[in-house]
């Protein structure tokens, strides 16, 4: 259902019944997994997280790991930070 590098890959799913009776499969939100930091990147206005993830992690889809390393819940929350934590790629 999710690509292998996704933060949702391997997460448990559950079924929710909506008020109209339709059933929807949902995925449990993963808890952030902060690990060892290699350092910080001082962000310049307009820098995209996917490009930073590609540069530091060699995986543009790993932008969520930058969020975890920076203790932010979402990319939008990280956009207001001056520094982005750079996690160890070995995780």
C-alpha cells in the first residue's frame, strides 16, 4: 500500500465505520523515531525538504526523517525552523 521508504510502510491498519456505514481502512500514525544526528543544516528561505533529504540522505522521499530528527510533527512545522536536524543515514 505504501512505498518501501515511507514512514507508513509496515504500520498496522484498522477499519473505521463512518456514520453512513461505509468502512474505511486507516493506518496508525507512527511515533517519531529520532536517532543519532549528524548535525544541522541552516535552512535558507525557499529550500525544499525533499531536496535537502536527497542531498543528505540520498532519498528525496525521506523528508519525514528530517522532521523526526528536528522533533517536528510535519513538513509544514519544519518550514518555520531555521535549522533542520540531519539524521544518520544508517537508520
